[in-house]
């Protein structure tokens, strides 16, 4: 592991993976998404900032849940909103 960039990322010991490969909020409103992110506090899977509704960022702002992981196959990284910190762990 590289040096830990912030305490929120340091506290992550296992990665929460998406329960379903879809944005929980977009499916309710029939919207489309681009990429998926999974909240590492509650496990909600939501859409990225390239998506029209940016549900992952809205969730983080509304709930204060700090860390998301990419829910995309082949991607292995975490992002902390309050610290704007990024951590890749793959390979
Ligand atoms: Zn942090
Ligand atoms: Zn969404
Ligand atoms: Zn959450």
C-alpha cells in the first residue's frame, strides 16, 4: 500500500462492492448514468460526476459520508470528498 493520504482512507480495511450494478437513485427516476461509485460508509451505489445527476457527490454532501470507491469493473480506487484524496490499490 502507498502512503495513506487521509484518516478516512486509512480507516478503510475492506472495500464495499456494489450490490447491484446500477445507480439506486437513477433507477427510481428513470435516469441514465455513466459510471458507478459505492459509498464506503453505507454501501449505496450511485452515479459519478460525469453522470447528469451526480448522485454519489450529492449523497456525500447530504449525508457527510466521506469515501466512495469506484464500482466499475477493472477500477480499484477510493476517493475521499472532504480531503479530496485519491487512493489506488490495484496491482
Ligand atoms: Zn479523508
Ligand atoms: Zn444516479
Ligand atoms: Zn453513504
